[in-house]
C-alpha cells in the first residue's frame, strides 16, 4: 500500500509538472470514449489538497482490505473501481471530468463494513464497528452535499464495496450455518 500511495504522489508530481496534462485521463462523463478512463481516474487527483485528503484513507482502508488476502483486495478494488467509475460516468453532468481515488476508498470502506455482516467473524465484526464509529461520517459523502465533489463516484464505490463483500463473503456465512436436520422416513 505504501508503494501504491507513493505512486499516486509521483503521478501528481508529473501532473503538476505537465500543467495538469494527466487530468485528461479522468472519466469524461457520458462520453463513450471516456469509459476506459474509469481505470486511470482513481490514480489521478485535482491537486495536492485533493491527494492529501485521500492519502490516509487510501492507505488505511486499502491496507485493512489487503490484510484479508491479495485476491480479495484485487477483487474488491476492481469491483469498486468499475462501479464507481460507471456511476460517475453515467450520473455526472456531461462535460465534467471526474478523477480521484475517493470512489475506490468508499468501496474499501463499505467492503470492510459489509464483510463483517456476511462473514460473521468476531474480528471482522469488531473491525466494522470500530470503522463505523470512527469514519461513519464518510457515509454522508454519497449524497450531493458539496460542489466539486463527486458524490456519484462515492455512491458507486460504496455500492461496489458492498457487492464485493457479498460476493466474497456470503459463502463464509453459509458455511458456518448448521446443516438443516435430516429426517429419514421408512
């Protein structure tokens, strides 16, 4: 996660040195040729303040998801990036460029919350409760409260995190359920 975060900062250095030329690789809302940028937009930021505000949650939530295994980190990240990007592409006003890691961060955030629900593992439930108590105010970010902030990407990422947790952990809960009683008839 430290290497990925350093990569985000390196890209912002390049973006600043190029006069924000990398910002064109953000999501171009409602333009079909802007769809591939759903994969590059989370790597780019609209300046130092934007990157700084995303850095701690990017590292923290990303690390907590990664501790659950690389495969689950990759799946939850991809699902969150795709749902965040598609939602931003579809719901953001045309002519807008959306960029930043916050959709992915919202995906990891809700993944960690929902994972506790489906896995029912005491440690994951406890972690979800702590995260909700400390960062629960983030959930307001899925509503259109501030101009210049992509609530659309936040909402899509949050939905993606829940979907990823459901897909990856519902079997955990099913495997812990007691088998239904078998009644034999003669």
